[in-house]
C-alpha cells in the first residue's frame, strides 16, 4: 500500500482508510504533535519562587535538545509566543513570580512556532510549520476549562461567517495585548500572524 500524501495525513479526505487500522504515517504525525505539546509542559517554569516563573526554561536554539525531542535536529523553534497576564478573569491560567526581580509579572510564555530545518525540508520536499500552545498546568485550571463559556470567533474570520466558537478565556488570552510589556505589545494572535505570514 502506498504512503498517504501529506494532504491526506492532514485530513483532506477525512482520514479515509487511515484510521482502522491506524496508518503508521498518521500515527507518527499524531505522536510528533503530542511530543511538541508535551515540550510546553516540560519547559514551562511554574515555580512561583523563581524569578523566571511563567517563562520557558530553555531558549529557542537548545529547546528541542533540552526536552530530548526525537529527531530534534529536524526542527527549529523560530519564535516564542507570549500572552498578557493582565486578563483579570483568567488569572488561574497564568502564573507570576513572587520575586521582586521577576522577569515580567504580567506576561506568561504560552507556546512556540517551529518549522522543519532546511536540511529536513529538502529531504521531505516541504516545509512543515507547527504552532504549539501550552494548556493548563494546575489541577484547578481544569475546573475553569470544564465550566467554560463559549464565544464566537466571527471577528477573526476573513469571511465573517458565523459558527465556530472557542472558550471565552482562551479567546481573551489569544487576542489581548499589553502595551506596558516588552513581550506582549502585540497579542498572541498578532505575534503568530506576524511570524507565519512573513
């Protein structure tokens, strides 16, 4: 049986003939995405006694090597994503340092953008781009997520169509900027669009 195309792995045909039994290429893609998500938990500093609470433990150049990602050399972290903690109703999502020397009391690292390295891109014939956001990190955050109020994302859609909804807390975090912070002068959404479009 032929390997499925990249488009098929991404769901072009609703994963027809790839789910039962689970196709090996699709399985590898799912596991890779899971590893990228796990890296956000492995590197996020949640110790409120640390001056770096709310930041990434590792920098972009060494990120995947430090979290021991399989085939780390195949991926480059091109940007970190930050969100403002100045969202009063969503305080539970953010952690801030209790130290006076905190790196930034009103910002949390929330994810990253990674792409395949030039060498890997040449090898597979395409540039893969992954956008990875961290999720909740503390038990009581799950209560907030489970009781989440939904809101429309209509204003973010180019065609202005009605329909998709997301958790209000996440929408607020994704679209709010803080002009007083060097990390979140732009919202997480704007940071993402600036990097992906360019």
